């Protein structure tokens, strides 16, 4: 049975399961629980005992310049003795049904294993790419605009700069207070934030987390960053280059068309890890209405969806897009047929309908698939953070 935790005994039981599953340090899950909020924890039970659980985040994802509410899922874990018995599937069925019941258009997560999440309708829908470049190879010498440490009063400015970046991208998280606190003031500290530009309109920011290496060397992680102009991006690179006396490698997370990587003079940046996050369309009508679309695009596609878990998604729909808005209306011929999994990559613009057709979960005539592709086209979806 899936539900919120019931009392201190179940909290302790889930603490034990997730601490062992993720090999957390002592007290690590308690700190997470305190910051995430106990009301956002869920458990799945076997014979009345907690066998696994997860945390849920009320967040949003940016698509087409608008925020689509999404139920984020994190810390999914099942006790070792209950694995490979359907316990994880029961947990995730509960999450999907809760998201649909609460009116979330989407649910999103990072998969440790894909089959579990695919069984309940999630599919790959965006990129998380870890870049690395030797600090000594960064060729940038700009000295303007100025760089200064951020103050607590700058948080609204930082959030505004991030939102401007997210509006022009796809897939970035609309961070809630917990996610911003975790980013800018993580447990134990260890980060420092800098603003690019003086006066009333800073042009960018970066959150740094150095890691000491044997000897005097350091690696430098850019936990978060955004810049509004190419000049600010080049200034950020010169600021990073000036750390070369200690820093050996600079690392950050980005997307396939990463702006910071594009501003490097040479292609010396390396991809150390490329991961894919997943989404699940949990309310098709709301999902189509919530996101934005290119203003000049007009499209109408008949769609038939197979979704045995979220019955409200199943059946025939007419998807209409015009003047930057979309609607999903009941009816149509069902010219394009797909299952719940196929909705995710098409909706996010991660893969075209013709590409998804080769995955075996979508079919239809070329002209209808091209119209569907045009409706949901946009920048390659990506995220900088994990949750």
C-alpha cells in the first residue's frame, strides 16, 4: 500500500531503508527529511511494514517559455529483501496516480534504472551533461564587467537571472525554496556565489564549490551559473581562468548546446558523463495547455493514447496549437497512436515523433508526425541540477 508516512516508527523505518540504499552518512537522511519536509515523504508497505519509499517535490519545468507544474520524485528506494518482487513498481504506480489526482501535468525524475520507471509510463525526455575543462586551457582575458561576492540580499536578483535563462531553454527546473536553499546554502557550506556586474542590473552569477586535491591543487565545480550576454559569459571564463594557480579542472553541468562550452576558444572541453532524465505525462489536457509554443506555429493533430494507468489520458484527442498556446480536446480520428511513454520525449522536444516511431511506441502517417513535431519543437531539453 502506498501513502504518506504514518508516525515516528514509519519515519524511522524509511530512514533505515534509504540510508542503507544510498549509503548515506549518519544523519544524512534526517537532514534531507528536515529540509524537504516530512509531509513530502511517501512509503510503500508489504504486510503492513515499510518496504520502501521516496520524496516528492512540488516544482515546475520550463517548456516554451512557460512553467509546467511537475511532481518531482527523488530518493526512490526499496529494501533489499523486497526488490524484484514488484514493490518498486507499486511505489511508482502510487506516485503517478497521486500526481494525476493532484492535477500535476507532469512528473519528473532521474532514473537509477530505466525499466522500473518505463513500466509506469516514464520515458527519457532531457539531458544532464557533466563538462570538464583544464583551467589552464581557458583562453579569456576580459576584465569587465566586475565580479563581486553575492550578498544574501542578492538572492532575488540571482533567481531573476536564472528565470531568464530558463525561459529561453527547455526542461530547466522552476526551483522551490527547498531547491534554492540546497543550492545556495547546502548543509556544511562549501559554496560561494559571485555576481557579474555592478549596479542595479547584474549580468550573471556563478556558484562555486572547490574540492581540494592531494597537494595544493583543486578541482572547481560550477554548481550553478547563468549569464545574460556573451560579454558576461566571456568575463565568467576569464574569472575562472584567473584561478589557475590552484585550480586544475573546472566542471559544470549543462545541455547539448551549452553556452559556456560554446564560448571557449578551442574544443578542449570534455564530456565526463551524459545522463538522461525522464518525465511522465500525468494529465495530458493540462500538460498541453500549460506549456508554451513558438508564436508562429499552427498545428492540429489527431492522437490516440494508450494509458492503462492514468485512464484520464487514454483515448482519442485533437491537439491544437496556435498563437503560442495549445489545447487538447476529446475526439478526432486517432491518426497518430502512441502509449504513455511516447508522450514524454515528444512533449519535451527531446526526440521527434519520427525518431520515437523507431522506438516502437508511436506510429502514424508522416504528415501527422511532422505536424506533431512542429507543434512541440524547441531547444534541446536539459537540466543543471539533480534531485
